[in-house]
C-alpha cells in the first residue's frame, strides 16, 4: 500500500520572521531616539538643574 507524502504544517513563526520583527523594532527604536533624543536630553537637563538649585537653597 502506497502512502501519500505527509506535508508538515508550519505552525508559529520561523526564525526569519523573528529576525525581521527584531529588525523592525530596532529601526523604530533608533528612529525614536533620533527624533526625541534632543528634546528628552533638554528636559532631563532642565529638571536636573532645578533639583540642584532647589537642593542648594536657590530659586528656580
């Protein structure tokens, strides 16, 4: 009796799909850092200066 060849069903994501997903996420993260980086740095510097001035008893 001859058997039909059984084809495996691919369930879930393959390594290539995971690699593409990681590359897209990394690209989005780099774009966000380039876009928002200067503003965030400016905001943290401002907050740090206010905390330092407050700790030294000075005004803002």
